[in-house]
């Protein structure tokens, strides 16, 4: 067990190092000069003042140093918990900017991922043994899983927001309200959260339902199911064993699809102007904010790696074959 998790931690550590390095490099290969954009926003017309401001900001952000020095300083600041200062919202720290957006992204991703996985697996299991439901779920599932997140988001915004007027199509809460711990504000948050949630939930739901339906059919046609049936075991017991075995690949699929789901959530946030990390990434690119872009990417990478590690732990708990393999390797 220790060797297994030690190897996993080493792999995740190397992945984190490579991903953070790539995230550090991406903004620096982007076209444009972040300092020049800051000076341009200041609307200073005197050339001497422009040059003084450019020199000050270049030195402040450490952009006058060699790239290798900037890279080493980046890791040193990262270990101190310092993500830098936002160029777009200067002089606000990047950690404060990200801290205001993270709750919105987590409130969108966590329920949509978990609920779509649970509901999709249940629907797929039911569809595998009911012909009427199978003829309904399968086509709908293929349509949903083939839809890009942003396209379904636009359709829902148009149908339920613009035409029906049931939900707002932009923002995290109404502009007329101030964030408070009141029922009125929480209900308004929920009202704005519904359409982005549905966009993520429905697309993921179709994929999980199709996957579980196919896995259940495979398990029910396997040798152990036929053997249990020949012994006179109840059909309900056979389906229960089939579901337990079929859910294991779905757990693996959840780990593999987590990055895609997070990317879909970020794009969906942009469509609905939802104040999460997706909107921050867009603003950081538009304003050439290297440090905000690095911070958001870092949080996303760290979140995905932690979630995958938790899924690895869950897989060991629910799959006795993995535990048996560990015990055999240790012996």
C-alpha cells in the first residue's frame, strides 16, 4: 500500500512540476507587452513619464531579469505562497483575485460533476435492462454527449433565458444586490447558477449514461452472470454484482475526463459571464496579465491533480482486486 501511494505521489509530483513549468512559459510566449498595456491604460502623454512608468513596472514585476532568473524567482515565490500582483487589477494580489472567483467555480464544477456521474450511471443501468428506456436514453445520451459545452450553454441561454425568461443569462448575481448572507441573495445566486449548471450537467450526463449502459450489458453477458443464473440466483442479485463491476471503469473514466469537465466549466463560465476562473482567464488574456494567468492555471492544475489522487484512493477502497494486487506485490 505504501509503495503504491508513494509511486502515485511521485508521479503526481512530476506532473505538477511539468504542468507548472508549462503554465509559466505560456504567458511569456504570448504576443504583446503587459507593461505597455498598463502604461497605455494610464493615458500618460509625456514621453519622459511614460518611460519612467515603463521602467518602474518592468522592475517591479521582475521582467527586466533573464528568463532563468524569473523562473527561479517564480518557484521561490510559489513556495512562499506569493502568486504576485495582478497587472489587470494592479495593485491587488493575484491570490485575492483568485480567492473571489474560486467559490463560484467550485460551486459550479463539484455538483455538476458528481451529480452527472451518479445520475448518469443510474440511468444507464436502468436503460440496460429496460428496452423502452434504452430506446429513449441511448439516442438522447448520444445527442447530449456530442454537444459542445458552449453550444448547449448558448441554446439554454436562448431558450430558457431570452425566450422563456425563466433564468438570467449573465452574471453570478443581480447587479442590484450586494453579497450578503441573506436568503434573498442566496436565492439570487441559485437563480444565476442554474443555467451554467445545467449546461455542464446535461453534457456529462449523456456520456456517463451511455458508458454505464454498455458496461452493464457486457457484465450481464459475462460468464459469472451466466453461472449465477444457472445456479438459480435471483436476477436482482446478478444485476447488483454487474453494477458493482461496471462502476469501476466509470470511476477510472471520471479521473480521465476530469480535465475535460473542468475545461468545459471554464468555457461555460465565459458564455454566461459567470464570475469564476474561466472569466478570470479571459480577462487575464485580454489584459496580458501574466501573473493572474499563472495563478489561475496553477489552481486548476492543483485541483485536478488532487481530485485524481482522491479518485485513486476511492478506487483502491472499492476494488478488492487492487488491494489484492498490492498485497501480492508486497509479499
